[in-house]
C-alpha cells in the first residue's frame, strides 16, 4: 500500500486531518524503513515527544479523577495506562497494524516486534498531534482511546512485575530492594534485544530479555517472581 493511502487511512482512524502530512507519515514509519534517511523520517523523535505528552495527560487526568488516591496508587494506575501492553492493545484495536511502514529487514516481524511497533506508533501519533494541532488535539485522542481504562481496576488488570517483585522483597524479614543491571544488548540498532538481570543483595534472582531495556527488566522481574513461587527457600535462604 502506498504511503499516501496509509496516511489517509490513519488520519481517519485518528480523527484529524494533518496540516503537515510529513508528521503523520513519520509517526507510522518504523526505523527499518528510514535507513539512510533523515532521523525525522521515522517515528523515533515523535515517539520521544509523545511519550512525555502522554505521560502528562494521563498523570493530570488520574490526579483530577481520584482526589482520594495516594501517590503510590496514582503511580500504579499511570504505569498501567501507559504500559506497552496497554498501548499496543489499543493500537491494534484501532486497526493500525496494517498501516505501519516496515523496511525489508522487518517485514514479517515477529509478535514481539509488532507489539513494540504498535506501542511506539501510538506514542508517535500523540506527539504528531501535539506538534500539528496542539495539546487539545493530543488530549482528545488520548482520552478517546484510554479514557475508559482510567479506573482503579486497571491496576489489578495490569500488574507491573517490577512493582510486584518489590512488594515481595519488602515482606517479612527480607526487606531488601531489588536492583537491575543491563547484561547485554544485541542486534541492529532498529531491532535490538536487551538482556537484564535483577539482583537482590548482590545475588542474581532473575534474568529476562525484551525489545527495550524496560521490557527486559520487567521480564527479569517476572522470572524472579516465578522462581520465588516455585522454590521460595532457594531464593530466600541466604537473605534472612
């Protein structure tokens, strides 16, 4: 499908006709399709901006909606709402999957690669809307797609493994805080695989990989939780 047709289709999905078509074209272009082109040709810069704008919109909304909610719960709700799982799911439900422009090296990308791209495109669209039409346009798009999930129950539906692990390690006589270390980063710049380990009192208790440093840390935390559930004595023995 030609880029022009993709742009028109995405504008209809977003509900905004862009004055600057280059913005929305970049917002749906994976870095693998922009090799050798200016950095603005892919969604990376817009994703950077959109991530900040999205965070600000969500933070303000949950702050105003839940005046009795403490900082910890507000943080948990915000994390759940801007998580990769949430954003990729919403992007997929919007029908954005078929309109993302991939380079040859990423054609037939695996599930993890597509999930990451869908998350990035959502953030890039928020950034593109902000640049093209201002805060209100970005706010309307975010609320139309995330507003229904701005409820306390979303926290339970999207438990952050790092938060869950920290809660586990603060119980009983342990009371230690896990730390994360990037172990390796492999692959081309546009499709890196990160591996992180989670440490507790200088002992490795979990390892995980992901398409970003954040994803790999979450995977490491999930691995640690699994190990603790399977054999808590083996993990806690030397930490009492």
